């Protein structure tokens, strides 16, 4: 891997925080753990700033935590071979600028070119992982799939993450977020979901619970339900309690603090891909809100994951399907769904910890990608 010095990563933000969240984690890891000079091309600096406050939304080019960040405005522009990195990664099938591809074709040796795909548990990815794809001007691109088996690229994970999790003390962190002593001893649930999630129905159920529950939700997430519950604008710092439920609105936190939030809660609702992966590394039970796709293709992906993850957790699987609006047995009786999920709580917690160990055995995405790149030179 020592023959690679530079890597360019191209990201277009489709899901507000998931795309840039993944690319930002990958970029930092490649710099810190593998010594590469990384340039991250990203089209939406405002979304980037929400998870990394150091980002200057007005800058065309900037250094952020040793990563060069360039505002990728359009597909125009002339590039020279000297501007092309040794490894070029397009995230989730973005189109590279034609001028950049022309410059790649002039390089000797040619750069290693990857299409880093989105995460799915579907079986077909094992047959497509690492497949070559001939491109114009004699260039070759390879597909690289993250995944949940040894026949995929694994999941994105920093080398020190597990040790950090094991050393984490939740109470001081939660106190910094403003939690009261009563909230600290309650059941703590983090909530990160898309706007169409049935949050109000779940709030109604939680209010009627037999023990206190504190829901920690980032500002702007489930905004309508939070405003209705709190009777306020739902800005960061908002706290409201009705019955057994307290809803506390948090500011958007930097990525390392989001990991701590997941570690500190007994149950995590996550969405998209980035927080979905981080929930798995947290080793805690979670409910995934998958990014919606046309013709409900996301339901197929959700079921594929649940077949792997929740084979022995039927209530978690059922709750997950209904949370995503997928057809499932029974109706939207959220009290019954929540009670069923709670009945599996101990089993789900043990399973989450075991699943995390299984994923650790597959290595990490960045290391696996660079190992494969070394075989292509």
C-alpha cells in the first residue's frame, strides 16, 4: 500500500447527512491511519457543516482535519494529470467530471478507480464486489461494496473505535447535553429518522409507559412531531414531558459525539447508511429507517438486512417493517408493537453485542479497499 500517496474522493449529497457522513469518516481514516493525502470533492458544504462545524461553507478549497476539501460545483473544468490522485473513489455511482477522466487517461501508471457502492445486505452484492468495469479511453473501474460478510468490503470503522467505546463513561457526556438526574436514570432512546416516520404515534405510546423514557432527538429531526409534543418551535434545548415521556432536543453534534450518543442509549433509532453502521458498532439494539426509494425498493433491502440480523428477533423485525411502512403481519397498533419490542429487550441487547463481534471479524472498509487496490497495480 506504500506506493499510494494520494486519494481523491467524490461525493454528491443526496441523503442530507448520510452521504457526506460516510465520505467524511472514510477521508479522515485514510489520512490518519494510512497516511494518504486525501482530497474530498463535495457539492453540499452546508450539510457537511452540520456534522463538522469547522467547515467553511464559502470556501472553494480548505483544509479540515488534514483533509483537503474542495467545493464541487459542476462537471466543467480542465484537469491535468498532476491533479489526479493515485486512487480515485466515486461514492455511490456519481459521475466524475469529464475533464478529470481525460486527465486520468493521461496518467502513467493509470490511477486505481473505484465505484464505492451503497451498503446492502442483498446476496447479489457478493457476486459483484470487486468486479471490473471497462471505461472509455482504456480506463478500468472496479466496484467495491461494503457489506456484512467476508465476501464484501466490510463496514467503515476506525481502528480505535472499539477501545474508545469500551472506555466511554456515559454519565458525564449526558450531563453535558443537559440531562437531569431523573433523565439520566430513565430509559434513554436516541431518535434519528426521516420526516415520514410515525413518530407521533410512538410518542403517544411512550407517554403511557410504566417507566420514564427520555427521547433524545437532534434539532430538525421529526420536527412536526417534536413541535406538537413540546408546544414550541422545537429548537435545540427544548425539553418537554408528558406522562412517562420526556423529549429533549439536542443540537446537531459532531460525528464523534454522535457515536457517544449511541453508546449512551439503550435503544437507537437510526436512518440512512452512516448512522445505521455506527449503531452496529455501538453494540446496542437499534431500529433502522432506510432511505426511501421509488417502487418501494428500499423495503426489499430492509427485508434482506432483517433476514441476516433479526432471524431470532421476530418482534424487532416486525417493528422495523412497520416503522418503514413495509407490509407486515398485523396492523399499526403501536402499543402492541412497542410492547413486543420491549419483550425482546434482553435478547436484542445480547444479539447486538454478538453481531458487532461478527462484523469486526470482516476487517474494516478502508483497510480492505486499500488492500484490494494494491493488487491492481
